[in-house]
C-alpha cells in the first residue's frame, strides 16, 4: 500500500494510470461502515484509493472539530488489511490556500434538515469533495447511505457540474443492537447508547407501518416521534429520492430520515423504502 500526503503528488501518481479507480473519501476513525465502502470499491475496480482528512470547512463554530476521533495508525492497518492500493493523508495546508474558491450548496436543499441547524455545513462538504474528486479522478466514488442528505447533494453536484465520476451509494452498516455505525458513537456513554437505540427503533417502527400498508407520512412521523421521546429531535422527515416532502410513502422512491441529539452527540439515521 502506497501512502501519499501531497495532493499534487497523488494527482501525478494517478494521472497516467489505465486501471479503473475506486475512491473512498473518509474522515478517519474507520469502522465497519467504512470497510463496507472499501470492499465495494475493491469488488468493482482495479485500483482502490482511500483518503483520510478531517475537513475543517464543514465544521461550524463550537462543533467537535478539535475532538473528532483520530486513529491514524489503526486506520492505516485497516486499509492495509482491506487491500487498499493508495492511502491519501492530506493536510489542511495542502488542501486549502488563502483566499479560497469555494462551492455553495443549493439554496434550498443545502439549508433544510441537517443544513437548517448547521448553515454552511454543506458548503464545506461539497467544496472538499470536489477537491478530492479532482485530485483522484476516480471511475467511481463510494458514499454511505446513512448520510443521505450529503449523498443527495454530492450526486446533485456531480450531475450539475457534468463531472465524469459514478457515485455509488452503499447500504448503512449497523451494530447487532441496530445502532448505525458512526465515528461519533465513541462519544456515547453506556446509558446514552441505550437512549440512542430509540433512533433505529423509530425507523423500525416506520418500516413495520409501511409493511402494513400505512403510507400516510404524517401518521408515520407521529408514531416515530412517540418512539423517539424524550430525545431532542432535530427532525423526522419523509421525502422522495429528490428530497422533496411527500404526503404518502412512495414504495421504491422514499427516504425516511431522523436526526436526534443524545447527550451532546448528534446522530443521523435513515431507511430507504
């Protein structure tokens, strides 16, 4: 496995390669969810590149940038075991210059749901993703479905900017108790982790209702909020795949999303119906 720190060095290393390239951008603290992305990239491509970069521009003032989990040594071992070809470890100074050009998220889709409580967050996400995609120039790039709004905006960016990369969504990986894998789960105390299970339980309740042909969005949201109580719920939303509100579930074209705060930890989860 080759480890590269400089963006221009990586760009030079990859530019004349004839293989298909699968790219997995991460912020490190790798877990089974990230490994599933790497495995999918390994299955579908001849060369696999993983990046680890805690992107400062997507953190708002007062958020957990300074305390975000960092496990570079362990992450390197994981990537070696997963048969990654190139591990990219850029620095903030390497990725961002003075008087930066930045990308703005859509004025509507970028400022609802998670964007409503974190204004400007998706500007940072899209800016760093387009930088990484331009450095690596992958055939395919892999993102988890757990961050459904982020995934939707990245796919929108690729479409609107006519970018030559295929975005591959990968299913959420869960612990045996149902909690979605997340690097931020390490913040949870044992008691908070039990409370956090209400998030996946609320989605399980929604799934049960849909299986019983209960398709009314408002009624499903109400039942989910009952399961989530007394958590601090940022939103429960039922949307189509274009991220538009819908009054009734559309089988094969619906995402049911939850964001809630457990202790001081913001957790996201969703199911695709």
